[in-house]
């Protein structure tokens, strides 16, 4: 119960950070349209997942995981901002987006482990 009460605070902090991150791209592209700028989040998320795949050190993996969540969670939040959520408790969309955000990292981690430890048939 305590953790879910702080979720809106986390969302506000994340979205403020997104404003700081996207501001240079707004000036570079000359547009404030979130539909255009949100693609920067998507590209940045894919780049951090790719970097996560090639990362060797645990500390770097942690940083890349946080950045991946930052970019993909912002992407999905902005993508679904026009949806009507009054029929659900406020934390349901955040939970669904949180699950969707972890999927790329989980898939990449499983692929990396599968490649690192191939199964050998000694039969």
C-alpha cells in the first residue's frame, strides 16, 4: 500500500526528467509535438537495450536497465496519454506499462544466456 501511494510521485519525477531530456530534441527538430518527440524515447530505449546486450560489467547493466525503463516507460505513457482511464484505479495502467517495459530486457537477457550457455548433446 505504501509503495503504490508513491507511484504518482515517481511518474511526476520521470516526466519532469523527460522534459529535460526531450528539450534539446524539441529545439533541434523545431517542433513541440509529442508524437514526433516520443520517437526519440523509442529509439533511445532500443539503443539502451542493445547496449545492455553487449554490456559486460554489472554496474553498467544496472544503469542501462534504469535508462531503458526511463525511455520505454515514458514512450508508453505518452503513447497512451489520450486513453480514458477513469474506469480503472490509477495504478493499473502504470502496472501494465511497467510489465511491458521489462519485457525487452527479459527477452534480451534470456537470449544472451542462451547464446552464452549453448546446450550440448552428449549422446
